[in-house]
C-alpha cells in the first residue's frame, strides 16, 4: 500500500491473483479481495480503479486476442468479484488494463 499525490495504491501480486495466461482469480486472492472490499465499503465516498496487468508471455487464444485483452479481462474479473461476492457498488469501480 502506498500514497502518491493523494491517491492510495494497493498493489496485489499478479502471481497471487492469477496463474499465467489466466483470468480466473485464485481462492487465496479472494481472501485478500475480501479485505480490500471491507476497507472500500467503509469509505462510501471513494471511487477506485482496478488496473489489470498481463504476463510477459504473449498470449493469443480463441477467448483472449492478446495481452491487452488479458489485462482488461483480469481487471474485470476482480471488479466482478468485488461486486458479486463482496457487495461493492459497481458505480464506484472502474476496470482498466495495461498491455505490459
């Protein structure tokens, strides 16, 4: 956790969240996301962005076009868990991706 220019950053290791090339959030990561959700829900005036990152390995499958897709799909996977499993209001979240 860090604060820069009034913005709070919570970095969670991609290795904790996802297996290589996957958009499925690990069970262990869901525990961490539950803690993040508790903090976020206690600050109802906060809006936040979930930024997905990708692997260093190029990817192309029938479901994932490239590393851009992987990063955005990872971000939306996290946002959906925060919404569906932990009750964080979707209007407070933005999902974004980075290709590298």
